[in-house]
C-alpha cells in the first residue's frame, strides 16, 4: 500500500508542476530568508565579539578627567607623570604590564606615498598589554625607549598604504616631517571598537613627547591585569592609589577615570544580543509569511483535489490510501522546498557575509528549526484539507465545484 | 439470460437531514436485479433514482431496510469495507467522465488496478486490453484534455471495466454527449453486457437510451412506480 501511494504522490507532483512549484516556493522563501538572516545576524554578533576581544581582555585604561571628552568648564585635569607610571608598576598588585601612552596625529610619507594616521608614543609594554605581536621585524629595544630614538613600528593599514607589498623593515619614512626608521610591522587586528586599529604608527614615548607633544606628560596609562587577579579589585586599588597621588580630597570627585574594557565588551555584547533577537523576530515573521503562502496554495488546490479524492474513493480507494498519498506529497514537497531553501540560504550567506565583513557561521540549530517549522506547515496544510475531503461521501466530493 | 438476483433491496429507505427539515428521498424500495441484466433507471428529478444508484454503488448507505449484494448485507459494512467492495466488484461511469486531469488515458484506466496492488506488467496488459475494448488503444498516451467528450467517456468506461467488475453503474453516461456519441456509448455498454456478462445499471432520463436496456425501472416520489421487463431482447 505504501508503494502505491508513493507512486501516486510522485505522479501527482510531476503532473501539477506549477502547483508543486508554488507550494515549494513558499517554503523555499521562508526557509532561505530565515536562515540567511539569522546566519548573517550571528556573523555580525561574532564580528562584534571579535572586535571587543581585540580591545584586549582585562585591560584598565587610566585617563585624566571624567569619562570620554567631558572637558566641561573649569581647569583641565592634569595629565599623568612618569612618576605615576613607576608607582603603578611598583605598588599595585596583580599587574601584568603597564604601558604609558601619548597620541598625536600626522602624515606619514614614504617615497611618493603619503598617509594620514595616528602616532602612538609608548613602550614595548604596550604590545604586551594589547597582546599584539610583530608580523615582521621587531619591537622596541630598551635603549631605543630610553633614548627616544626615531624608530617606528607600523600597523598593517599604514604598511599597505605606504609600502604596498614591499617589506617595510629597515626603510626610512617621514612622520610629521621627522625621519624615522621602520623596525617592525604589526599583525593585523582589524576593525576595533573605535575604528581601524591597524591605522597606527607606534614610536618610543620619549621621542613623541620630545618632538610632537612638547612635554613629558602621559595622556593615558594602560594596565593589563594578571589573569590570577580580579579586575575590579585591581581597578579599586588603582583608583585609591591615583586619588592619593593626585591629592583628591575625600568626598571630591575623581579627576581621572579608570575604564575597564570589559565594560565596553559587556555593553556591546548586550547590544548585539538585542540585535540578534530583532533579526530572529524578523526572520520568524518571514517564516510565518512563507507559511501563509503555503497555506494559500494548499487551500486553493483543495477544490480541484476534492474532485480527485472523490474519483479515487469511487473507484475503490480506501480513505486511508488517499490520505497517505496526500501526506507523502506534502512531505516530499515540504522537505524538497526546505532543502532548496537551506541551500539558497547557504549560498546567500556565503556570498553576503564577506560584503558585510562578518564571518560566515553555519548554525545547525537555526537550519534545523527553520527546516522543521516550514516542513511542518507544509505537511499540516497539505494534509488537513485532504483529510476533510476524504471524510466526505465520495458522491459529494465528486460534485464539489 | 437473467438468473439469480445479484442485488436485492428490501424496504430500503433514505432520509436526508433530521428533525423538521428531514427529507425522505426513498420511502421503501423493493428491487431485485438479476445477474447479467441491463437495467435502466428512469424517473423525474427528486424521484429517488440517483439516491438509489448511490446506495447500489455502495457510495451511500440506506437509512433503513436491507441491501444484499451477492447475498451479503451491505448496510452493515463500514466505509472501508464498502470501498473494498467497490474495488472488487463495481465499476463506475459518470455523466461528467471524472477522469484525472493531466493523466494519460492508460494511467487513468490503470488507476483501479494500482489500488488493487497489481504489478506494472499486469496493469499495462489489462489497461491496454480495456482501452482496446473501447476502441481507444491508439490513444493510450493522450490526456483527457486531448480527447473528445465521447472518447473521454470511453476511457471512463475502460477504467470501469478494467477490473472485470460484476456490475457497472452508469449515471447519465450520455448526458454530456451528442446523439451520435451517445449511440456509440450505448452500443458499447450493450456489448459489454451481452458479451462480457457485466450487469449494467444505468440512470437516464432519455427514453432513447433506456431503450437499449432489457429492464426499465421507473421511479416516482421515492417509490418504484413500475418495472418494464424484456424491453430489448
């Protein structure tokens, strides 16, 4: 009996190609839309996570003033001094590395090319704090740091724009009108929370202070917390230490701030989670719309099919056999549509992900849920109208117009 | 010639609906149909002839009375048992042909054999033989849309006889055909009745068509009004 109904089901699908196609189309669109959207949404979330982790884990950023760029009225809070750095290094427990930093922006020139970029003045500890390695060449030597020699380490964006494919190590380039020797090029980090992290030239802090900023102040101190210590404890000790150093009166507001990169990561992760949920909601709606499309086609074909059911019953088919045929038809069409939808989603995701600069992540769960849901709609709406028709008296089914 | 009754109706009633809107379509039918007979059922619309045919075709059940088919009580059978009875013993021809669209003549004819579980070879042989009998062997791969009304009805007849049924039920088989095609169909039915021994039950309202039958049963107001026997010999 199953053999017969399978033959009949495939015959019916083959004979009503348009109807079969429209039925599967609803499922194809539903599945493809959902899976593509969720896959890309997951990719975007992963990309944001990746950027967050590239900020460096367990890093405290110490800056003068409160928050970002909140100057407001009154005297500008003082920058940090070299002594502050020494105190943090020597007195604070749970510190893995401490790096001072000053920033300046300017144009880098090499032969005919020039590129506007940011100059970081810091020490070799900066690369340790950031867990950042040289792709080629080397990092600063202690004597270079000490003397503030004109050496620089360039980020990948600068390297690409100034040196194209050539090896930059050992070359001399000009930065803000000063000649310096390239001693290393950094590994790619990609887009960070604050723009292109690879668009940077790193130089010894003493050189930058002497030639560019003109004083010995340190605008930012980065503290990498040892994995064995709790970041918030170290943060509290650091705040206490700085209040003491900067002579902040009890009860007065800090004239500096300590920023835990984990806070950004928590905030951004929360945001992307909401984004993913929105994407999933949109996807669910498109799945529903696809489902309604399937229902429409199924219900429209019921009239035609009711007569067919009448014919089959009259010539001696048992209701069970007719229903089994319709069930097989619905399962075949729904599963076929589901598989094509998954395939389209796969192709679309692989094609679109690079354009959106997000990784392609294949999520078995999403694929399975979309497939099962749409297949279930197809089967239910293919089967139940048929069941109603098969329950009719064959004569009434034959007369159905 | 007619021998034992293959079909017996005893006091068969049929009531549609219930309560004050109930309508009694059959008010106690007694009818015997002999094996090998060719019976035309006539009567004005609403006389109960179609209801009777549906009951005789095991498509519908009587509300009361007895219906014996080959000595078996059909009124006690359930849906599936009646479907199996139709599959085994009955063939149907409808006024509207009721062929499956986009399906070739041969596949339409083979359909009842498929439900009987016969294999491909047997289906093909029996299907082609049935098409040959109705003179459409060369049209086996045509779909209903490519066939004339008369040809479609002949395919429907081939489908009805492919299982070699005991009884062929025809509900206004010539109702949608012109007189020339109607005569072809009636001659085909007569031939099947005489030479293949199939009992034919036919509803018609055309006396010309009824004249092909051996027995004519006249219905009126839910009763059998009269029976003419030996119409054509």
